[in-house]
C-alpha cells in the first residue's frame, strides 16, 4: 500500500508541477506580449512626436532657395515741390516761404525682395537721380505785418536739382493669403534727400520799389533737405493668370527733417531741424509676366511730408558768428511722386 500511495503521490506532484509550469509559461508569455505592446506603443509615440517636431522645425527653417528672391530694375521721372518757411519768433506770423520745384528729373529705381517664409517678405528698395535735373524757385517775403500779400519776391527759372535719392528698408507680414492674393501689414525705415541750386533770376523788393535781375548764371541760393522716419502701413498683392498688381500704403507720425540753406550773395547759412511731423505715402504697380520668371511692370508712387516746425541756426560766413533760435521759427515740407517702368525677375 505504501508503495502504491507513494507512486500516486509522485504522480500527483509531477502533474501539479506540469500544471504550475504551464501557468508560469503562460504568465511569462503574457508579460512578454504586454512588454512588446508597450515597446511598440512607445516607438509609435516617439515616431509621431519626432515627425511633429521635424515638421515644426522645417516650418521655421528660412527658404534659401533661389526662387525665394525677386529683384527689379526700372527707370522713370521724379516730380515734386519742397517748401522752406520762416516764422516770426514772437507772433508766429509767416515771414518767408521758398517753393523749390522738381520737374521731370530722370531716376533709376531698384528693388530686392526675399521671402524667407510664405508669410514674410523682406525688402530693400530705393531710387536715385541719374543726373542733375530741372527745377524752379520762387522766394517770397512778408515784411509788412499790416499787409496780407508778399512785399518781396524773387523768381529763379535757372534752378537745377543737383541730386535726389531715397532708400527704404521694410518687412511685410502676410496675414491673409489665398490662391491668387495676399494682404498684410508692413513696417520699415525710409530716408529721402533733395538738393537744388538757384542761379540768376529776377527780383521785386519793397512792394516793387526795387526791381532788377541777378547776374545770369550766378549762384544765388543753394538748398537741401533730408527726411528720415520709421513707418507702418498696409500691403496687398493680387495675381490673375499672367497679370499681377501690388499696392502699398505707408504712414508715419515720426518724421525728422533737416535742411541747409546757403545764401551765397549774402554769405549766410541757415540750418533747420524739425521733429515728429507726419508722412503719407502710397504706391501701386501693375505688370505682365512675359515668362514664368520675368515680368514687365509700371509703377506710380506718391509721398507727402507734412510741414514740420523747429528751430534754426544762422551762420555768418564772413565773421563766423552763429546764432540759434529755438521754437517753431522754421518749417520744412515736401510732396513728390515718381512714375517708373521696368523689369522684375524671380530667380
């Protein structure tokens, strides 16, 4: 009996060990499967996250390809008028006004744009006179406070525009974009310069008491202006088939202006400086693509620098003496427009 019992016991133990081993094996397999699932899920999460990070990183990598760069060159004419004003230091009454005209001065204009992202455009542009051009000067004084009209006047048809130029650095952010249009905001910095020399001419002083002519070709007055400002604005772009149009509006409340007035015959220099005047500008161009990359276009641009007032410094070139008058004793203003036509190319 003992032997039989012992055999049965051993058999039961072996069966129990087999059952136990079977359960342990299944448990181990389940654990391994769970671990493999966990690893697969982790790998999938890492892959998705890596793809997302890569997509975001590529989104912020600037586009350095050639077709992100556009350049243009055009030629045209500049027209406009600048005003130089003098006011009474005590009453603010206008004492003098000089109107300097710009008449069909030939200019060359260049433009370089880069689109580092689909929603950003960086731009540098400018124009310059090709040579001295035609101008005109009328100089009027109001020396009698009881008289509304001018008392003194000189006219100088032989006035040349020595030079004129402008440069503009800006960035555009495209807030709205469609298949064939873009609209956004812009901000930039702009400087504009003008210079004239008036020669000869005629004069009428003291209400016509003294009338005469300056020697022909003799320098009478030289004048220059410089405007500098940051600005903000709006920009728009539209294309349909091979036709394309662009428009831009600019505004500034932070114009700083400088001028220099040389009265050669009197040997006096007047220097003025004004601040915080306003500027309004607009430009529109339209073009046609003659190839996939080249476009011919025409452009019109208008600028208005409202009168800014400030102090003036008077320098006597003979004695070297200098005197400064503060307040709003001097005024500087300009309005001008350009008409150009040229070729644009996208690389």
